C-alpha cells in the first residue's frame, strides 16, 4: 500500500490488535474522534469501546492505568496527545514503567507502547512541539524509538508490540502527512536497536533521526556530497556498532537533531565516538540542533529549528578541515 506515516501506524495498530486480543488502546479523544491527528481513526468502530478507550484529560492517570493493565496481563497502548503533556506522567513512566523488570529481577514484565506526537515545524504552540527523547532515554528501562518514514513506523511499532518491555514510540508530527511510501500490507518488523544507513558515502558521516532525517537527505542530495547518512531509528538502546563504523569510515562526523543541543542525543553519540573512534577522526565532531532554551511561539520557530542552510554550512565547514 502507498501510505503516509499516519496511515502506516494506524495499519500497524490494526494488525497488532487482530493478532493480540489483549491489546487495548487508551487516550484522550482516541475513540469516536480517532485522536487529535486521526491516527486511531476507524479502530473504535472496528474494535469497540472496550478496546479503544476514551480517557479523562489526565496523563498521569492514563499511564498509571496502562501500567496496571500491563501488570495484569494485557498489552496497553496509551496515547499522550502531545509530547510535552508527557511530563505530567513523568513519575509513572520513570519511577514505575522503567523499573518493574529491574525491581522484580525480571519476575514481572511490562509490555506496553506509549505513543505521542513529537517535534515541531507545524506552527503549533510551544507545549505541542517538544522533543523529549533524551529525558526518557536517560534513566534506562524504557526503549525509545523515533521513526522517520512510514515503512519504519509500521515495522518498529509491530516489533515493539512483540516485546515485553515498555516502549516509548515517538511520532514526528511534521511527518504524519508529509510524504507517502510503499509499505507492505502484511505484518513485518523493523529491528529495534538497529540504525538504518540511508545513504552510503565516503567524505562525511551524518547521524540523525526523526524529522531531520528527510531534511539531511535533501541537503546531501542538493549539495552532491558523498555523505554516509545514518538514521538512528532507536534512541535507546543506541546502535553503537553502526555509529562507530560510520565515524571511522569517513573521519568526519556531523550529528543533527531537532531537540535542544545541550545534554541531548547528539552529546551522547559524540561522546561514544570520542571514546571509541577518536584516533580515526580527521576533524572535531560537530552538532546541528536547536538552541538550549524553551521552544518558542509559532512565529519564531523558523529561527529555532535546524534547517537546510545550517546543516549545509556545517557540512562545508567539516569538509574544509
């Protein structure tokens, strides 16, 4: 089928709910309304109110209820309407969802997928455009994935549905309807914890994920640069092998992400390269990311977010070293 990311995720949920009668969806307006972005559209009519559950506006309650469901043997898929609303459920996610396997020495597992739209570029208000991946990758215990294509979105969701651990499934808002791609109708998995090499190249390695993956690819194409482009796909656990091999291959590394620069995924990727590939580098590792201050109002986001010009300038600078 030819579909966008929204359709791919909807199809993945449908197939997984057919496969597993214990899977339930819950969240604000996900039932009759099909969710704020219509990602769950049609699933309420197909599976009914017992499996596609409209909840009160209480993020901590949504996640807490899902944790209880998972512990009782179900496979819940809670949706948090926007990424920054997740902070209201931070304690449930970090103190409970992330810890049950360790706390019980693997006697109890917690199969659940927490879905939420992330990132900006669509002129929403600042509380609707966060990129919170580093918050939830930091403590461990939560798998964090962020697809950049419809194909990866469907495959990663199905892979997550076959795990017994909590998975934070981040869905870049801008990519929901940005482009379509051929996606198999049947079930398939994209391996969690494995990065994707989008383009082979010899002069510079660019490591990215989420919304920035397509922007990086466009810049590389326009500049006709021999770039080795890596899409992380999974934030936690990182595919360190692919990252290090990519860094050693070209000797020049640029990390690009939408989240703020400080203490982010780019810093972690850079540190691992510095630890394990320092002597193969021909230039300092560079990062292109958003400034380290809160997301601005819509009229200013074009000055805040990384763009093709900033990425292109960083590529030129690295290649000149």
